[in-house]
C-alpha cells in the first residue's frame, strides 16, 4: 500500500509489532507511524515470552503470544 499510495495518504502500521526491529522495519517499508500495543502494555505477555523462550518450552513466541491474546479476548467476551 505504501508504494501504491505514496504521499497520497499517511500510513500507520498497527499490529504484530513485537520488537523495536519490527517497528524500524515498518518505517523502512514506508509507514509514517507505528503503533505498539500489547508488546509493551501487557506485562503478562512480555513475561510469558521470556519464560517460554528461556525454558525452551516454546520455539515460536509469536504464535504463543497470538494464542494468549485470542484466549484473553474469548475470556473477555464471556464476561
């Protein structure tokens, strides 16, 4: 979209930004701004990422984090 629209619209990248490297990549690819959400606002997910990786229990923390977010969303919907 960034290439197609150029300067005709501002591009904001939101979602799946898990590290500073992800944010820089989004800017490099043409985003004008980057929104960082659960990667910094949900300490339980940050802690889980560390413990899973350090304990060797989860090779793909992005999948684990998505599953955790989906689980939380489903739990909130049932309230």
